[in-house]
C-alpha cells in the first residue's frame, strides 16, 4: 500500500513510499523459514561458532552505516522525529551493536570456563533458545527493535522482525544487508500491523516474544501462543513515570529537566516524565516557569534547526488527546499555559494540565504525547502513595535540595520502580544500565549485557571426575 507522511508540507501529505500488505500466508512462510533456520537447534546459525556470528553482525553494522542517510531520511518523514534525533537514534543503534559484541566476548569468556564442584567437572555454556519474534514501537523504530534483534541474533536465535506499523520504510534500505550477511531464514522481516504476527504466534513455533509497545497489546499477543506460559517474553511496556517535586526543589533545574523529560519527541518516549507531583507551596511557580519554557520551544517540521515539538505521526491521536484533556477539565482540572490544548492539523501544542486528581484518566493512563499532568500535594506521602497505587513501575524522579528529604523518598521508590533519578529526568541510557520495570511496565531486562542473557539459556556439560 502507499505510505503517506504524517507531515503536511505546503498543505499536502506526501507519498513517501509503498509497502507490501502481508497476510497470513507470509506470516506462516516466515515461521516456516525461521523454523528451518533453527532446525531444532541443529541449523547453521545456532551451531555457528560465536566468533563467526560476531563477524556477520559486524559486517551487517558496516553495511548499515553505508545507508545511514536513507534510513534517517525515511525515519524523519514517517515518524516526524527531529532530524538530529533521528541521526542520534541511528548512531546509538550502531553503538549498541558494538557494545553487544564486546559484552558477548566477555560473557563468552566468563561462561566457557570450567568449574569443579563436588567432584563434578562442568562447563557452563550459553545456548540459544529458538525462533524469536521481535516487535518494536514507532517512537524508536530502529533502535528499540534492534535492542532485541541484535542480542537475539548474536546468541544464535533466528528471528522474525515485525516492523512497527509507523516507521517501517526505513527497513527497506537494510533488506539487502540482512540477506547478504545472514544465512537463509535467519532474519525474516514482516511488514504489517500487529495482526500479521498472530499466525506466527499461533503456530506455536515461536520460542520468545520480544515486544516493546503497549501493555494491552502485549497481553493480547501472548494469548495467541498455544501455550502462553511456555512462551518466554521480553517486554518493554507502558509507563507513567512520576516526578516528585519537593518543597526544597531548585525550581530552575527542575523545570529544565522537566521540559526535556516530559516533552522530548513530543513526550512519545516510554521513559518520558508523565506526571508531576508538586508541593502546593511551589505549584504556581512550577507552572509559571514550565509555561514560559514551553512558549520558547521551537515547533514545526522535523528538519527545522533546533526544533523540539513536531507533528504527531499516529492517526487519530489528536482526537484522543482532546478527549483526554476535555475529560480532565470537565472533572475540575485547568489548562495552565496560554496555547495549551490547541493544535494545527497533526501538530499538538504542549499542554500543561493543572489540578489533576486520581479520578481523571490523565492521572493513570499513559498519554504518550505532549500533555503534562500536574498534581498539587500537601504532604509528600500523597505523592508516594500515588506512585505505589500506579499499575506501572518503570522509573521516577525526585527533585529536591535537602539531602534528608530526598533520601527519605529513595527507598520507598526503589521498591516501586526500577530506576530512581535524583534531580534529573527519567531516561533509558546509558544502554549498559539495566532497563526494565515493575508491574505492567516490563518483563525481563534490556541492557546490553542483560539482553544477551534474556535471549539465551545457561546449559552445563558435566562429567564426574576421577
Ligand atoms: O520509548 C522508550 C525509550 O526506550 C526511551 O529511551 O530514554 O533514551 O529516550 P530514551
């Protein structure tokens, strides 16, 4: 089908490419191919020496670099991310591949050692798991898919990649390199929406589902596997990362972190700050400074120098946001910045919503958009309780200058989320740090080295000594 850019240039949405409409038949063909490449663990790829697999992946990275400009351009036009951020995503992906290779060399050295325990001589080996289905989101269409694809591949698993629904065209310049660098059936690319992955899952021949996207979609997908309890899942899901702003916060620093934390790529990051709990004595100051900072953000098309706010690529998103904000306002919240709640075609103006309470959808649901809910609290326990009550548990930030007040919140937060940021926004990087979440936010851990473990199993060769 024809792919139009979500961007309006001179009043028009341009055709930026076309994409095959894949169906059940291709999904089953991909399963057939990946199963053949696995061949019950006897295939060329799962039995290949680690150094040979590394060489193929390194060659693939070199081939990727040769098409950097094409990949970046397609990403800009299809997901509307600022040009510099698309370049950064590409470069970060190359760095991720290199770091994965280094981590594997260390892991391989560590796991191929012999141990002698109770008279048993044993060699611990890391072995692949079987066919992996990788599905990444539209906001990091290259990087987040590759953070599962590369570790899965390099550990010896053949893969099917279901490309994101938006952000798929950038896979076209990579197809030849995939075909040249890996044996037949080892990498299979499926274009299409989520439904095209279902026949593959229903076949029962997928060993691991690596999915980054919404919690609801992940639940629906895994139910399509005939034995969902046997399907290993590596999941990065919804989040509602909270910032707790204490009465002692340095407000300039807080707002500067809050603006990038909440609004980078229009808030379309799973790690974005998605709700602010601000002490009542500082709420008006926080809103005034945040509103002023929003007014200074450059907005427009993604290649405009220094642009921060760009159009939203998801069809229907503006209508969803209007409903979300209207519902909050109807229940007593107010829009706290001058152009908040307005939009121009697919460009939604960043919107600060003050007076948010637990009865509003905006309080609990992930907005994935440039909408910033602000809750005013009187006692910090109210903010902590709200984080505890959240169905999500990825990260949180604490802003404050009194070390005792900050320290008092760290332990309670560590048991709710998987990363507590002090006087700084939430984020995934550096990619060697563990990246995961509690509750409905994640399953498994995705850092460079954790991902190698997630896509492999430790096996033993053991002999009784004499
Ligand atoms: O969408 C979630 C991404 O993993 C966020 O990564 O914090 O580096 O933007 P980031």
